C-alpha cells in the first residue's frame, strides 16, 4: 500500500471546517447528517402505508400488531468532491508577512469556497426539481406573485396543508423572493398598511405562515464553458419550495423529512511539495469532502414553479 504523500495540519483543516459563506443555503435546506460508511442506507417513505391506521386492539392472550411506518431502506453513497491548487514557492515567499494568512490557508479557503458552491448547485438542482415532489404546481404568467392583482396568501396556506406533514421551511429563489415580499397583499398582511409601498421581512413572512425557517438562494454561478467569457446565472431559479425538514434527524430514524445530506467523515485537507513547478518548486494543496444529497420523502413538500 502506497503512503499518502499529502500531509495535513490542524491549521489547514481548521480553515476548511470553519469556512462559511453566508449567501449559501445548502446546509440549511438539506442538513448534513453523519454516516459511518460511504455506502449507507436511508429510509424512503411510501405515503400509501405510513398513514394507514393499524388495529391497536389487543386480546388477552394475543400478540400486539406490528406497526409499519411505510418506509423502505434504499442504498446511497457519499461521493467524493475535491479540488487542488499549486502555489509556487516564489509566490508564497512574496505574500508572506506577519499577521497575514499563509498561502496554504488562502488556497484552502479558495478551494473550499468552490466546493461549497458546487454543493449549492447540486442542492438547488434537487430542491427545484419538480420530479422530487408528489405535490406541485406551475404558475401561469397571470397567476405569478409579481403579477398585478394576485394575492398569494390563500394559495400558500393551501399548499402548506397539502403534503403529508406540514412544511416548516420555505426556500425561495432570489427573483421569486423579491416578487413575493413586495406583493401588495403580502406587504399589507405583514405591516398592516394598505400594501402600496414597502417590502415584507423574512421574519414577517415566517410569522404569517407559521414557518420555522425561510431561506433565499441568491448565489451566482458561471455556466460558461472553460476559457469562454463568463456567463453568470442564479444558482436558484424563479421558484419556491415548501419543505418539512425534521428536527433532530439522524438519518436512520423512521421520521418524515423531505431531504438531507449524509456526510462521511470530516473535511479532507492536505499539502505536499512539488519539485518540478517553476524554478524553486512549490506546494500542492488539496481540499475535499464526501457527501451524498438524498430526497427521502417526496410527499413532505410542495413545489411552486415559476413563482415570480
């Protein structure tokens, strides 16, 4: 077995683990749950069985009926996602300075940022995919929440009562959120005015619909091919997802939750010397993680397509 040529340090690992980008919402929308193996199993729920009331009456000498929660164990895998960068020793020497982050630390943060953005794209693709919902609607132009005369409050309340369990989290794309929070009916309900000016806050909308969380995806990603001019687009589209995300969920309980992210191990970091880079060599830095986003209960959410 070959020896791993990469060496890690507590400082480099701390940079990867501690990195935060507040504009990204993937970890809130599909929370991370530790798993012991890269190949894991998780529960997928069948709405036909999970809510069937069993016979609970017990005879004096009979056995109790077995409860069925309508879930089925299915396999999943935590895939490896990682990137590397090379720092010439000349560059590291030129940027070194007292009180400044090390070149390795800066490279680690940059790579971690890109890996997080890649995860944001994957999660957005799952959350805003109508195939991942039993309950969904696509709004015509005249019914969208930015159209004149449209009052979304009644329809949102109806959508919240439709799934098997009431959603406790709302996920908006930035465009849909801007239209929704400035809708006159929403502004009026949030602020008690005539709705002709202003915008509702996230907290006001959460209170209005009795939600525990409201997340707005506003990140951009460049979708252009390599070596082409940048083509920036929103990671999250013009949609709304109403999701039930279970609290204290550990990935094995038979508890309805729309989706989550099994994570194998912690972040992986490393660095190694590379002699054939430039005149004086350099350092190669790597960062990665092993995760596998899954949708476990399509009936625990409601998808609103073309909301804004």
